[in-house]
């Protein structure tokens, strides 16, 4: 049974949430106090798991501003939750086995619940088809069917059978069958078949964290209410932890030897550590250590006497253990959730998970680990609804699963405001800026991680370098020579100064990053800093100067001077009496050996009608006029020879 839609009304800040479509996972994004927790509590009340009980209470949960008018506003009890469900094949098959293949209409199953009442089921039953099927199964003759002809429901059929003065054996058998059903009708029987398939709703908050120690010898009495204080939720998570790890309070209490007790504790420690480290990548050097000792007089009560179970976290890198409670809030929450869910899942049955601000105290990377856990471990077997206002908990790659939660406030007239209560919206990009912020953050992070970079990313200085590389590679391809490997994703970094922050930004993504940069004498200190900071391996930091065996070089130095002069002439439509040539570049280009600097110097001498020079324009021209690199002129062959040297060096890095 799968939840497909819900609608919440008359609950806390929610007067009417509107219909909310649900698929596998649903992410509720909104500001603090928008009503996200109220949505999860309302859902939890439909069919709560025993470990997270919840009942609707009018005085506590009904919208406070309307509480005095409760009786006037509702004919009976106010409905809190309405849901629609899609039945699975096995559930449909179980109904068809008893009532025929046409027993159900194609409409969804609807389940609702109001204050002070049990859930109400609206099953899409085809009563007439069921009556026809039951009569056929009973194998009644025409005379036996006659008094039942007007029956259109199983209630009608039962009443008609009860009215028969002298029923036959077949009629008695059919009546007995109907009376054996809950409610003495098909509706009761079908609901009985379906109710075990309704998932239990398990609510888990970011406040639910395991205690670091537990008094063993008094736990049973406190659990039964014979001693105070009562068992806290955090202590219950500790018990879940022991049971998940393969031991229990009872096992520890009945251990007869130190070795027996120690082996149980070590087994518990090892099992939970393996589960933890699979999805906790922040620190791979941790392990959980469970110990059972006697309380020492100097410890705080009640742990200063009796038998105490303690969970400690060992850092194998620093060779130290600390109490579980002294670890970060994010770590203790993550661990507690793994334990709680694993224990609940072990009990069997279908679950629908309601997670309130999961991973709120986790680092952004750890929140990504948590999302991965959701995807790997939860989503394949359970529906999941969780709330967040963290950009790192928004599944940017699955925006259809995101819903925006906002407290809708309207200005009825100047200075007078009215709240419509919490609303849930699917048009995620059409809300106020503050509500949208987490989604914007998630999208921005996703774009920076995927739009410009690939697994094999080549950083160049500017977009012109991309066009040069493509033009050279295409020209070499037409000659059957070495081309740039298609695995490279070329990305402009914006200059040597931008390389370090760029590489740092993407360093956690396990990308194969290389740099191809221009090089001038003034850049020496910048390159040395990159090498010293070990931001990239030295062999992955390439320059045109080293590849072309020059003291200084730019991408333009791959071209022969004569060929590049022609490219500039064409791209700028330079007048005939001012055309650039190799000779003119040498004469008017100054003392530099860099071709691009020679061109810049010569372009400053051009007439006013010639546009100001920029690096991109020649690159675009050669990219759109590839035939210039065809043929056998010496300047073309020389250019392609140097271009192939550059491309081979890049391909060797893959």
C-alpha cells in the first residue's frame, strides 16, 4: 500500500494545507515556524508506530484562534487528515481471491481520521460485482436466488437472506459466510484484509538522541513504573542499540562470567561500528565501544552505584575514547537514528518514515551522507517524508520530490494582516525569497558541481582557449592525427589567480583535474605557490611555455606568426594598408617573445575604425573558419605540429 496524496486540516497552524501529492520520497522545505513539524505530527496521528505514539487532542492541536467555535464550525468531530492510497498487486489479489476480479473500482483507497475517533476507510468497492460473485460461488438455483434479486450490497444480501422464512442449506451457508465478516459485510472483510498492509508512521526528530549511559539494575523497575524517574526516550534508544547489536538488558543481567559479558559487549560494538562507518564519512577512524561496569562513588547519581552500561567512542587516530554524550550533536543524532530505525525495521511490518529536520546539526558533507543513506537504505523499501531548511538536505537532482511549506499571510488592508495558515505548494520556485533560500542554495551547489565540470576536467584561462583547442583537435582529426580525448570537459577558470579556489571548491568530488595555462615571467611566484600548496600534482599543472619549450608562452604561440597575423586580419577586417604580417609583428611588437603581446602592441597603432583588440575574437574566427587549418602551407603544418604536442600531453593525463 503506497501513499499517493494527503490533505491536512484543522491542526495547529494548518487550517487547510491543500492536496499534497506523494511519490516515494517527499522533502518539505520551509522557514522556521512555517508548519513543517505540524504536517509530520498530523501524518503521524493517522497510524502511529508504537515506538512513536501520537493522538490528536482538540485542546492541544486544534487551531487555537478557533478553539472556542469548535462545536459551531463542525458537525461532529473535525477531520485532521485525509489520505489516498494505491493498492499493490498482492493486496488486490487477496481481495479478488475472496470477492472476484471485479471486486474493486479503479479509484484510490481513501483513509481519514478526525479528533476523538478511529480512522475511517473509504474502499472503492464494487458492491454489485461482489454480490454477483458471491451468489455465483454459492451455486444457488433460480428459486434460491429469487428472494435475493434486489440486493445490490452485501448488507442488502445479508438482510434478504435473514428474511427468508425457510432458508436452504446453500442460503444458510452464504448467510453464515457474510456474518463471519467484520461488520457482517464485504466492507468489513476487505478492510480487515487491508489494514495489516497500512504502513505504520514512525516520527523521528532531530532532538531524539541516545543517552551515553544506562543504569542496568534499575531499568526494568523504572520501565514498569515501580521506580522513578521514568525511562527517557534517549534511554530507550540505548536499549534499542543493545538489542540491534545482538544483546539486551536481560542478557547483560544474566551474564555469569566476565568473558561472557565482555564477548557480548564486543559483539555489540563491532556490529554497530560497521553499520556506522558505511554512512559516516566525516571521520573513518571512529569505533563504538560498549562497556558494562559497576557504578563508582564519585560518578553523578544514579550512575554512582549498581550496574551501568556505557557507550564510548574510540578515535583510533588519536588513541583515545570519550563518552558518547561528549561527541558532536550531529554524530550522536546520526548514530541514534541508525539504531532506532534498524531496531524498528527488525520488528517487521511496513513503515512510512517521518523525519523532522534530520541531520540538522550535521556538517554539509555529512548531510550528503545522510541523503545517500535515505536513497540506498530507506527509499527502496519505505516511503519517506522529511522536513528541512538546509540547502544540503534538499535533493536538487530530484526537484519533483520537493514541496514548499509556508505560513500564508495576507494583508487585508494597510496595517491589518490575516493568516491563512500553513500551505504546502508544489510550485517550488514561486514563493517568497526567504522560503526559497534553501532551494536556491541546493540548486546553486548542484550547478557548481555539475554544470561546468566533469569527471575529467581541464582548466584553461579563458573561453578563447576552449575554441583554440577544439579548432586544433578538429584540424588534426581531418588529417587522421592525435585529437583531444573526448573525456575532457574544458572549463575556463578565469586566469591563474582563480585556479587555486576553483580546484579547492571541487577537490571533494574525486575529479581528475588538470590545468593548461599561459605563462609569463611575472607568473612564476603564482605557480610556485600552487606547487607548494600541493593544490594539484606538479605533472597536472601544464603551461604552454613548458610544452612549447619557451621561456614565456600563451595559447596563441601555438600558431606561427604568419598564420596568426592572418587570423587577426580576417577577424578584425583590417584595411589593406595596415595588414599584420610576421615582419610587422617583429618590428612593431616590442621586445616581448609572446605573440599575443606583439599583436596587442600592433593593434594599438590601427586606425580608429578598427575595433579594440580582445583575445576571444581571433579564437572565435578560427573556430568558425576551420578550412584555414587545411592544406599544406608551412605555417599551417608548423602550427598543427605544436598543437599536437599540446594535445598529446593532455591526453597522457587521463
